[in-house]
C-alpha cells in the first residue's frame, strides 16, 4: 500500500528531516510510527499525503508513483486517504454533521448518499446523537472522534493519524486506538504516528521507529531493502 | 486507487452542487447584511456615476439630434419689404435646388414670438409701430457636414436686394457636437477608472473573505478538494456582490431621474419643448447588471487566483 524507496527530505534551509528511508506497508496492515519529536514522523506522513514532496527517492501509494502526480492531481490522491490530526482541524462554524460530510460533498456525492454515509460514520465512532451539535460544545475525545468520522466517511483505502491521542487521557486514548483497530479489521490500511509507547505495545501492531530522520527499528514483516514495487 | 475525478457521479450532481454553492454564498452575504450592503453600496455608487453621465449625454444627444438635419438660415428682410413681395421671394427660393423649405414669419408673428419668449411683451406696448422685420427661415437640403456649400448658399442669399442680413446658425451646432464628443470620451475614461475601482473593491472584499476562511480552505485541501471546488464559493460571492451592486446602481439611477424629471420638464416648458427625460431602458439595464456581475466575477477571480495559492496545508 505504501512503499518508500530510499526517501530523503531536506527542507529549505538545509535541515534533513528524513534520510534514505525505505519502508513498505502492505495493504490491510496496521502499523505505528514512533520516535522523538523532530525524528521525522510528521514529515513521513506529510510525504504520503503529498503535503510535502521528497527531495530524493520514490514513494508508491497503491502502486502509483507519487513523483508522477502533478499538483493539480494531488486532491484526487488525497481522496483515497483519511487524515487525522492531533488538533482535529474541525470547523467550528458548522455542526458535527456538516464537518463529517465535507469529504463527500467535495467528491460530489448525492444528498441521500451523504446522509446515509455520514450517519453510518458517526454511528461507528459512537456520536450519532451529536450530529446536530456544534463541535465546540464537545469534549476533546468527542472532537477527535468527529475528526475520525470525517476521515473514514468516504471509506478511504488508507488512514493516516498524526498523534491522534496527543491530548487525551489514557482511557480515551485506548478507545481511539481500538477504533483504528476496528477500521483495520475491515480492510483499511492504517498508519499511526505516536510517541505513546505503552499504548503501542498494548495494541500489538508492528512498529517503525525513526531517529534523526532514519529508520532505527522496523517491525514490519519483509520490508527493508526491498525495492520491488507493489 | 483512483486519482482522477469520477466523471459520472460528478456530472450527476454538478448543477445541483453549483446551485447549492451559489445559494450558500448568497446566504453568507445575507448573514452579514450591513457589511454586505456597505460593500454593495460602494460598488453601486461607482457604477451609478458613469450610468448617470451616460443618461445625461444620451438625452442631450436626443435633444440636439433634430438639429443637424435642419441647419437653418435666417433671412432678415429690410423693414420696408411688404408681405406680398416676401411671399413671392419664398416661392422663388423654394425652387432652388439646395433649399428644402422656406418658412415665412411675418411682422405680427414675430412680435408674438418675441413677446412669449423674451418676456419683454409689456415693453412693446410703448412702441408706436412694430419694429420687427419679416424673417424667412430657410431650411437647406445640405447638411451641417458640408459647410462649404452651406456658406456659399448663405452668401448667395445675402446678395438678394430684399435681404438685409443672412445668418447661418451652424457654427454653434458644430461646437455642441464637439463638446458632446469630448464628454463621450470622458465618460469612457471615467467608466474605465470606476470599473477598475469596482474590481479593486470586490477583490479586496474577497481577499478578506479568503483570510477569514483560511482554516476551512486548509481542511478542504487536506481532504482532497480540487482548486476549482475551493474557488467556487468565492467566485459566486464576487458574482453576487456585482449583482447586488448593479441592482442598487439601477435603483440609484432611477431615483435620481425621478428627482430631476420635474424640474427638467419645467425647463423644457420654458423652451416650448415637449422634451421628456428618457431613462436607462430595459436593454441598458440588462447591460448594466451584466457588466456589474462580470466585474464581480473578474474581481473575485483575481483575488482568488492570487490568495488561494498562499494557503496550503502544513
């Protein structure tokens, strides 16, 4: 699903965020990305979501070489990905329902279909009763779950989460992780950046560790050194 | 993996989407009525000014349009010339190939007109006899655009023994036309400048709108919104500003015309004219609204293409 082939990313100013990173995450897998802040976790996710482009190397997403994707085509790549942020990025000028419906509206779904899917997504994160609420009135954990509902409402192939439990207490964090595990069980590929090692160990999914922009540990099966395309 | 738009599903909801976005933009404007009306009013005033000038000029053109064809030559006859001789002269002149028609204004008619127009009617009572000469008003076949032939005709007519003075009233008509031409050009200059002002007003308003919706734009880009999708509501906002501004400009023009109609009618009466102030007309109203909507679209397009690029998710 995700294949990093010898990826380096140098930001303007000379800071090397990633150096010669090669990883391979198969379709339907769930994995954690860990490391100290500044180790390159966010950069790696940004490269997948095409928020940044690599300085060197190739990234394949479901067999598509992202280097060949023009800026104009980026939106269509992103429609295959659900992205979850630490600070949820919800829009506070509209109710929960409208927030979750955004990916569907962008992709031109019809009204009945939007209603059906948004309610299904809210049901999956346990917030169906809050569809008319303003996001600002929800707790931190609930807001994060709205963010997750928005990320999965269009049934993406890949879920990316950047520190999704960063602001939550252990119990809520566990709930959120269980939610990701459930999406993974139905076939979605999941990659979660987190520095919460205790929680990661509890989940039992493979772990990739980054240190100073390099892979220091790769728990994924059959990965390093492989340059074979998916 | 899909990385191009799904044509069929997009097409199906394309018009519905446009309708929703368009109404959504209008709804946003409606939610901030004061801000919206202030911006629309500035646009309206900037549009109403050239429209008002245009109407004024169109009316002047209408008043003067009858004059070009009827350049007149006034022949003031010697006071000793009798009416009968004058009538014979009229008959003779009307056979001239360059003359279309000759009107005879005898002494009594002249006096009557003088009383009506000059307002010195009472003073005339103190005169023993009518001092006015018989006047022949000659309407030549030649147009004001052929000044040489006209001048020659005037010269010939002046040589007649009965004529004391032959006077051509063409010079001032030409001057008037030149002035109208200059005014026409200045309206174009003023209109262009004000159109640019409207573009800037709408562009700046949209720029502020984009800034205030920065978060929404960022999130939309992250979840795969195309540039066209993000651009659309702002373009519609610009369009609506143009439309509201255009309609307001039309109302301002209408009210101004209504306010001026009465005094102008009075003035026309003083000149014995049944002149009616003409307004914008349906065609020109449509043109005004079309132009203002287009300006709105262009203004927002400029702002959107400049400022949307600056907002990228990070």
